[in-house]
């Protein structure tokens, strides 16, 4: 009797469950976006980092939102600048030498929502990534920026889709 019940119950449970997968759409009412070249205003930023971050943000948004990239007259227009790029020691040992350094990047972002103007915003985002102080920044910079760029882009998307 238990076997018959189990044979009936298992398929019922399997077919009554649904799994939904979706991108980060949030509550944004738009179909297209554009990203202007991010200006490099931070003195220590590597040459070309503004263009690198701009391309990263475009790819990130394409892969994680329903929005389509458009060069001009998009529903959502994004512009920004790199305002801070620096390393600081974070884990000082007893001999007063840093065990870890932290790369910190700050961007100022302006988003103009041409569909719902009340969802436009200007905001500053800061992200960081730690690395071994024994390493030279240039040897780990690409890895750190990949991490930081992902965190910054996710923060921009979260703000864009949260309406707060």
C-alpha cells in the first residue's frame, strides 16, 4: 500500500512544482539602454580604465537584464566618471607592515530614465578588493579590476531596478 501511495505522490509532487529562472529585471520599465564613455578623473587610474569599465558595464547589463544596447536615444542613458582609484593598507601586522592592501575604486554614475523620469538618479558607488601586500599591484590589477568591475556593475543594476 505504501509503495502505491509513493508511486502516486512522487509524480504528483514533481509535476506540481515549477522553477522559474529570470534575469534581473526588477521594476524597470524600459527596453533599451546606452552607456557613455566613463571619464577617468582619478589621478591613479590606469590609462584606458574608463573605456574598459564602460565596455564591462555594457556587457554586464546585456547579460543580466532584459535591456538591449542602443547607441543613442535609449530608454535609459547611463554616464559616469571614475573619481577614485587607490590602494591602502588594511591588515597591519605587529612589525607595522601591511599583510594586505586594498584597491578601492569609486565611480559617479548618472542615469537618465527617459520613460519614467522619477527613476533617474545620480549616485556614487565604491567597491574594493584586497590583495597580498607582498605582490605588486600591476601583477594582480587585472584580477582585482575584474572583481571590482563586477561589484560596481551589480550595484548600478541593483540601483537601477530597485526604485529606492
